[in-house]
């Protein structure tokens, strides 16, 4: 039974059961936890927090073993109040698959040569390793928090992102019902990083970056798509001219996911912030698309680490 008083998210002590390389730059880690039986199943592009262990494998104390702390939603307060030497970093990831009956959770990690702490952990993860996952609680009325995919009535969709958005785009495609027309573009480091999508899901156009600058291939693909989709975009136009605020990416978070609304068209864009900002301007200012029909999420900023908020 769902309740309004139970926090939307809670910490889970997750143990690695399998770690496999999907491609040169993707690894899929499968976790188990007895409490996954209450893990939320809304999925789509739902975000979770991965609280990394210390170098010795120790997990920091954010109330994961305290039922009262879990029920009161204290995990972030406890994490923030830890001494610096005990406060392990956390990073944001997407639920790729959750099976509460099997007590299994899959999360796909992007691996780079200059990997950060989360990528480094994933690259060396082996069965038996423990980590903290802060994820949705199915018993909460707010268990769908952390989802930014809100197409409303739209069935004509544009999904665009880089490799950090690939797990979310694949999960969205796998969860769509019949009747949708979708163009999905994902820029990845190499063509060997094209990931399999579940049976029956609409296809993805994988764009190999290779030696090109980050985002260039994705921007070109969306520009070409928009030029050939003028009729769709005209019907999605705002009733009056729109202005976009100038967002300072070195200071401000580039993030907006409008609520479900009316309309035929909806765009979901995520990945590196400068690329996302360019694509948003292309659609909203370049083609007049109503900004209420465009969700945009700057998952990361080139040259910066993730904000832990």
C-alpha cells in the first residue's frame, strides 16, 4: 500500500552479482538486495544515486541499517553531516532494469580512459562488492520522483543524447506502448558502443563520435532531422515568440522537465550541458517549438565534476 508519508527514495545496500562489459565504453553491473522487493518500478529515465565505497570497500553510514532513518528520509542529511574523511562521493545514474521478484537491479556505467570515481569503481567491480544505491521506494506515493520523461499526450517524440543518456533513452524506448513515432539519436564514442535495445522497442540511431568534438555529430543529426520535420515542428510551435534565458553553464544547472501537457510533439534531450543548450536553442528559437514541449537535462559539464546535490 502506497503512503504519502513514506519518503520517495531510500538507501539500499546493494551487492554486485555480475559485472560485464557491454562495449568498449559501457559496463553493466547487476546488483541484488533483499530490500529490492520494494524498489520502485516506474523506470523510464528514473535517476538513482550511487554512493561509492571507500578505498577499503567500507560504506559510509547514511542510515542504511536504521529503519527509523529510512522511514524518515534522512539519508542525505546524514551524508552531508558526515566528517569529510567519512563522506564518500555519490553520482547519479539511471535505472536500466529492475526486477523486484528476482531482487535484481541493472545499472549501465560509462567507462572512459580518464574515468572518475564511479567509472573507476565500475571498471573493477566484481561479484560480492557492496555499494549504496539511493533509489525509489514503491510503497511511497512519490515513488516516481526522479523521472523527467513527461510526454503527456504526445506520440511524436524526439529523443537525443550522448552516451550518458543512452541508458535512459533505451529504457524509455522499451517502456513505450503502441502508437508512438520516435526518432532517437545517441552519440557514443565509437560505433562499437551501440547498445542492444529490448525486443519490440523502437530503434535508435547510434552516432559514432570517433575523433570529432563531443556533441558535434549529435547536433548535426538533430539539425538534419529538424530540417526534414518542419511540418511536425510547425504544429508544435508556441502561440507567441519566446525568449530563452542565458544560462551560465559554469554556475547554473541546465535542467527543466515540463509537466505532462497537451500536444502532438515532445522532445527529450540530455547529456553534456553545452550540447543540450545548443539543441534546446535549435528547437525553441530556431524552429519555434513551444518550450513547454522540450525537456532538457544537462547531465554533466565538460571539465567539471557532478554537483553532489
